C-alpha cells in the first residue's frame, strides 16, 4: 500500500468499512511508515478537536423575537388577503368587483336622493331636490323672465319717445 | 416541556400540521441551538446566524404542509437552514464584505455551553477554538458543510447525503478530503 492510498482510506478505516484484507494492509502500512503513523495521529486530533468545539446557544430573547416575527407574518398575510379581495387578479373577478362598487355608488346616491326629498332640508338651506323648491324656482324664473320682458318693452317705449322728441326738434329747427 | 419529550420530531411536525402550536414551540426548543451551531460554524458570524435560524423557523411555520413523512424531519430542517446559510454567503461574496479576519469569536459575546475545564484548559481551548473556527472558515463551502455536519453536528453519513442531495460515497470522500484539508490549515495556523 502506498502512502496516498493509506491517507485516502483513513476515513473508511476509522469507520470500520474496509474489507478484512484492506484493513490488514492499512494497519501494516501504518506500522511500517513513520510519516503515515504521524499523519493518522494528526488526523484523529482534527476530528477530536471538532467534536470538542464549544457549543453556542441562542440568545435569551430568541423565542420572543421569533414569536414577534410570527405575529408580523400573520398580520402581513391578513393584509395581503384583503388586498387580493380589493384588487383581485382575475379579469372576471375584477369586473365583478367594479360592478359591485358601481352598484354601491348608485345605491348610495339613490339613498341620499330619497332621504333628502322626504326630509325638506334645514332652515335657510334650500334642499335642492325638494319639489317645492323646484316649483318655486320655476315660478321665480318665469316671473324674472316677465320682468325682463317688461324692462325691454319699457326700454323700447322710451326709445320711441326719444325718437319722437328728436323728430320734433328737427322739425322746429328746419322751420327756423 | 417534559410532555413534549415523548414525541419524535416526526410526531411533532404532524401535530403542528394539525394545528397544535405547542408542537411548533417544542420543535423550536429542540432545534434552535443545534441549528445555530451549524449555521454559525458555516458562516462565521453569530448575529447573522441567529437571524438565519429565525428565518429557518419562519419557513417551517409557513410551509409546514410541505413536509412529508418520507424523509426525516431533521433532514428537512437542516436543508432549509443550509440553503439559507448558503444564500447569505453568496450575498456576502457579491457585496465583497466577507473577510477571513472578520470572525465571530471576537465579536459580540455569545453563550457557550458550560463544560468542566481547568483555567489552563480554558485558555488553551479558547485559543484552539479560534484557530479551528478560522480554519473551518477557510475551507471551500462543500467541504465546510460536510465537516460541520459530520464532525460537529455528528449526523450520520446517510442523513448528510440526504441533506446535501449527494450520493453517500461522495459524502464520505468529501468528509475525508475536508479533514485532510483542515489538517493542513491547522498546521499552517500553528506555524
């Protein structure tokens, strides 16, 4: 057996995995080779040192921190689920969500309309949707229109009077 | 938790999958220090190692139903921890802040389990601890993983093979080569 073979077989030799013949050859080489004997000793020291390495421990608040992270995780998961509901990914569900929101808007608008029409509004505050208010406005606007017409008529009649005065003034001038 | 001790790891994960949160607490209790030792020896930094172990348990919690009772539970959890540790190392290498001199032992104090030692042994053992820890960090990733799992965590070759996803013969060969490499490094450090 060569030194290379001895060193490569060491793990199997120590784990008792070599055949009887291989084991004998390895042992014979160890006894005859000072370097390999020393090598085996160092090899065993390495394994021994590793197994004796001090074990580290987690910090005292390790579990507390972990539970906090788990709580954050469950809250995040809940927020994600709500988000998925509000902004769903599939087109069909999205359409349904938009329709649902639209329906809500229509319903709330109707509710406000009917609600205010029966309430009559507050003091000094015209309720826009009140039929009485609308009627009043119609009446007011028609009376305003009449007033405007009358103003126009009076303006026209004043104009006619002025023209007559001017004509008479011209006539008198011409006479002179 | 004396009652928890009567359950195997596989029993505990099954109970947790069925909604028993106390089973998860027991899993944390059993594995937190073991995983910390594994991750710490792998990446060399104690604070980051704790974060990685925390993340490991979060993944177990979130993905509890991913575990199937085909492999051992320990294989599953070590695989998760190992993958997270490797990811952290890759990130470090990309950031180029990884330094051989930046070891974990001189950093923030961490708790060691008590062992009966004389003051001389304590001094010598701490000195050796540093050298060994530094030497482990110098090993290539694939050697470091197997030597930690075999010679520090004392897992079987079969389990290591399942954790890493490499044939049994390859694991034995790697362990041997890792020990030979470590021996050389320790000689260099001593010299």
